C-alpha cells in the first residue's frame, strides 16, 4: 500500500495530487502576500503633543501621507498651538495677555489680530449670557486659588470678594477694532481667556489642515473637538460625551460629528473641598462665588470650537434652568447632565440638540 502523505479525511493522494499540492500551497502563499501588499493603507493618521497645560490629538483620514508631509503637518499643528499659547497664556509672564494684565487702567494696549478675535467673541458671549461668561474674572479666579499662582484651597471672606468685584465686568473693557486696542476702565483688572483659548486653538488647527487640502479630520485639544468630513471608508467621526465622574472615564452619550465642534464644561475635574463643602473652579462673575447648582456638566455643539467652548462655560455658570432657557432662546444644541442628591445623573437635551444631533449605540 502507498504510504504517502494523507490530505483530509484519510484518502490517499494520487501521484498527480502530490505533484499539484506544492504548487497549490505556493499559489496560496503568493495570493496571501499579494493581498497583504495591496491591502488598503492605514486610513487614520494620528498626531499628538502637548499644549496649554494639556494635550492635543489630531486625526486625519487619508489613504496615504508621505513622511515629509507628516513632518510638515506636525510642524504646522505645533506652530499654530504654540502661537496661541504665547499670546494668551496666563502662566507665561511674557505672553501678550500677561503684558495686558500688568498694564494700568486707561492705557490703550495694542494686541494681535488673534487676541482681538478672541476678545470680540468673549464680549459676544458675555452679552448673550447676561454676564454669566466674563473673561475679566481673573481676580476672582486667583483669590479662589484656581489661577496661575499657588493653589491655596482657601475661602476668601465676603469683604475681599466685594472689593475684587469692582475690577470685574466685561463692559469695563473697551475694544477698538480699527486700532486693534484694548483698554481697561478700572484698575486691578485681570483677564483670563482659558475658557476660549483651547477652542480657538482647535479652530486654528482645523483651518491650517484645510489650507493643506485635508478635508477629513478630527481635532481635539484638552477635550474640545472639531470634526470635518468623514473617514476614508465613509463612516462618520463618532465621539463620546463623558460622564461627569472624576475617577473614571465613561461615556454618557456617543455622538456622530460632521462639520461640527463640541465643547464641555463641568465641575468634576477641578475643585476643592473645605469643611465638607465642595468648591468648583467655575466662578459665577455675577456673584463672585463658585457655582452651586445641580448641573454637573454641559456640552455645546457649534460650527466653531471657540464659540462652543465659551458657550459651554456660560451655560454651566447659568445652571440647568437659566442655561436651558438661553439654549432655547438662541437655538443652541446643548446636552445638560444633572447630578441629583444620590449622585445619580439625569440628561436634559435642548430642542436644537434633539433636532440636529445623531447619537450612536453606547
């Protein structure tokens, strides 16, 4: 009996089969190699780094990006973000904003087009929110221990807060568009652009990518996002609205973004507790006190990330009642996450959110 190799269920191979088998295996290996070599290239190209005391991630959907192009993209992203940080950081004493904060009242201070653009947007949102959003809040942020100085976790007394309120108020900053100047009308005024700068950075990076002829991307800086187009396979960018818990990251909603930005403001990351009382880093400029309502976080969806960033802060300050009223009045797509007495969460959606946002499976 022929005791040659056996293939399958115990049937002996004929001489011809034994001759064809090696050719079959060679062909199979060749086909596998061809498929591997001709498989679709990596379609998501990620770029990561640090900026503004946080991190950024940029994802570009493209079939192929050459090494030289990748280096150019990295340089452009970092250049845009570094420029904003150099202009608007409160931690850098040499920044343009720090120089403005040191200048006295009544002296016009010339600023860059970028800083002027951010101040104009800040004034717009301040007017819209009735002063709930205010970049002149710097003295209050500092006295509550959330500024660039050493974190004190102290509770200032009422007299000190009342004195500092004299230096707070968005109407106390005069903006001259044609001369591109800012002028303080009260001494001791300190501005803080941190509620817009990250969103503005997202917008600038997005515009730079479009100038490089990339139309499908997702830009994220410190949690603020802007999406354009879609992935190469036609699927959409899907992002998560984080559940407002400080210890672990978990999605409360998964949302499809297309040519839209998203920003979240919440009290669950930066706060301190004193004598059993929780003090949020979000200060209400109208009262000079940290917010104390049931709104744990609010996420705003807008075409521009800077606007979403500022509006999220404004709605967070206003709270669920006033915040929802403002969202309805201005047709803002907003998602409110409320915390009840048992630390359970409840979601409220503005009419514009229900109408224009599409969610995915969680």
